[in-house]
């Protein structure tokens, strides 16, 4: 495979799934390619406590018709994007297909049976109050039109009561259970 197609593959992954850990990118695409893309501003490197992440750089954002970022995103924003990317990757492994990212918290997918599914992810977790607001105010119209709602939360046990109250509207999934590799 040539260098240009490796570059495009890495940029597509980051555009689709959000920031990627530097160590994973180097392992998957090679250190030379990653360093070249950093030098040419196709990728930007940001520090998180658990490792450096790569996001689209100025040049790649411009090429995709996005506005170039000249400021550093917050740590909270990067963590949210990394978490959303892990969830979308895990769902794609289960047969889901990503349609679009609405915002950093909600993505639209199609499940293996072809039904439209909204995926809500928050890296810090939802409280029962924000969960109720998300379902009743933000996404109710789409849910009534036949879409499914999958809520992924790191503290899913804490929300069991709220999930029981609205079990006809959404499915609650634990972040750890969804993103952990299947047992051999």
C-alpha cells in the first residue's frame, strides 16, 4: 500500500471516530507516516493524562471543508471525542453503521437490522435528570418517529431506575461492557 493511501486511511479514521491515541496510530500506520503527517500539519498532537492523542490538523480540516482550529481543544472535549470514538468503533464491530455525528454527545447510526439508532455517549456519565431531559426534550420527536435510542454510560448501574421508568424509549448500555474486547 502506498503512503498516500495510508495517509488517507488514517485521516478518515480520525475524521470518523475522533482523536486517536498516538501509540495506536504509530502501531497501526508506522512511526514515519505519523511523524510526517504531524510535520505537514495534517495532524495535530494534544496531551491527555493517559497519553497523547492525534486530531485532524489545519491542513486536513481545510481539505475536508471544515474550519481550521487555531486553538487547543479542552481536555474534557478531547476525552469526550475519544470516548465517543471507542463506542462507535465497538458498535461498528457489532454491525452498526455510522451515519453522522450530530454533536459531541449524539451520533446517528443504522443498526444491523436497518433501523435508525441514535447513540448518546457522555464520558462523565448522565444523571437521571439529564437523562430525562435528553429523552423528553431533545430526542423525543425522533424517538416517536421510530428511531431507537442507545445510551452508553460509564455508570450504567446508577441509572437502572431511570432506565426502568423509560424502558420503552431507550436501551441503557455500560461503557465498559460495550468497549471491552470479547472473551476468547
